[in-house]
């Protein structure tokens, strides 16, 4: 993994009328890594992605993507990225291969058929290449959507809640696809509200709550924020769910024998009796 930052965000703010959606967001994303922006609905995740992809203007702060400022070099940013939204942008009338060929032609690339065939093989969709998009499962449709977004080899891809609405099998398919992206050197910034998704995929996790990043670190670093729980003399490491709920204020952890609280720099544990 490169130590060079593919994305740098500093002091990012955004308001809609009298609602402050982002209140000073800071984070860096290393090139070739998977970075998860984890937060509940309404935390501001999609707003961050829309600013980084030049779809929205920030109220204040700076954001640099692939070395280009999103405010002053928007065209260069758009050439460097691809964005996959919460709902797959697959034409259900066209076949999987036709969807890919169409995007390659819209990007004015040579040999669109060869590009399509290569991506179909890469995402294990060759057998379904000539089936209409309407016949694809949710996981297959999302994989095709991500494959379409990779046409032109963008170095950075934004995945905004990529597994929303998918069944467990479909989610696993998408997780494998995301890991493959990073394995090929693509920088991935994904937003998610699913704790297990961040835990499975991310090299680094930032927890966004009420418009600010309240913690940012590796999974191991975040787990260190809470003490291990002792249950019948067996040490139990806190899960990412324990960390997340303690940080955002919902400290009651269902199904455990301990309640965790993080209060500024002091971490405490109270036994539930």
C-alpha cells in the first residue's frame, strides 16, 4: 500500500438552509487502500461523496482528489474518479455485455467489445454476458454496475452504500469485488451504515456522526478504545459495533454483559447487573 494520499479532506463543511450537514470533516485516504466512512442514516456520508465527486460545492474547507482540488480543478477530478451510487445504474433491457460496451463507447475508448469481455471475466459474469440486466440477481447487478464504473481505469472509485438492499449472498459477492479492486491498486472510498461491512473490508475506518469525524483509525486501533470485557474469566475483545455505539451515544450493547462508555479521553466500563 502506498503512503501517498489519494484523497485529502480538511475542514469540510456543508449546510442546506439552516441545517448543518457537515461541520468540519477531516480525513486522508491512502492510495490503493479501502477507506470506509461509517455512519448512521443522515450522518452526512453521501454529502461527503457528492462533494468529493464534484456534484456539490462545499461551504468551506478543502478537498483534494488524486492531486486535484475539487473546487478549482473539477474536470481533472472527474477524469480521475468513478462513482457508484446506492442504486445500480444498469440498463435492464440491455444485456450485461451491451451495458459495458455502451459505457466504453460513451467514453470514446477503442475496442469496446474487448474491454467488455475483459471486465465480464474479471467480475465472474461471462456466463451471464448475453442475459438481460433484468434477469440478474441483486449481487450480479451490483457487480456489473461496479464493472461499468471501472471502464477507463479510474484510479479512485467512490462506492456509496454499495450493498444497500442486497441479500447476504449478494453482499458477500460485492465484498469480494471491492477487495479485488484494491488488489488491483484502485483506491476505494466506501460509505456504509453496516458495521460488519466496514469490519470486513476497510483498511481504515472513519466514524461520521452528526457531521463530524469522531474517530478515525484501523479496526485494531478502534477496538483499543474500549477495554476487553471479562466474561467467565475469558477475555472478550470489543467489536466494532461496541465501539460505534459507544462513540455515537447508544451505549447499551445488546446480548453482552457489559456496557461501555467513552467520555472524552476517559474510557469506562460498567457491569450490567
